[in-house]
C-alpha cells in the first residue's frame, strides 16, 4: 500500500503542476490530501485539507474527512 500511495502521490503532484482546468486541479488536490494522510505526513495532510476545503465542488464525505483529519492532527 505504501508504494502505491507514493506512486499515486507523484501522479497527483504532476497533475497539479500541469493542470489546465479547475477539474484537474481539484482532482490533484483531493488525491494529494488522501495520499498524504495514508502516508502519515501530518504537515502536508493539514496543508492539503485546507486546500480541499476551499474547493467549490466539495462533497459531504470529502468535507467531513478534511475536517476530521484537521482536528485529529491539530490535537496532536
């Protein structure tokens, strides 16, 4: 799982750099948010949780995850 997450993270980072529309940028931010969480990288998880919460097409599940991860990480 760790290798898969690292490979996905690289893919999402590249997508963020080459995004030509908001949909691609949104996908890259969501992907990096979850990858950083699963890779146990608290600083980057917090950074991308904040970016995810600023997205215009935020669904309930993603919003809940972002807030839960933020609260848990900030409490540490």
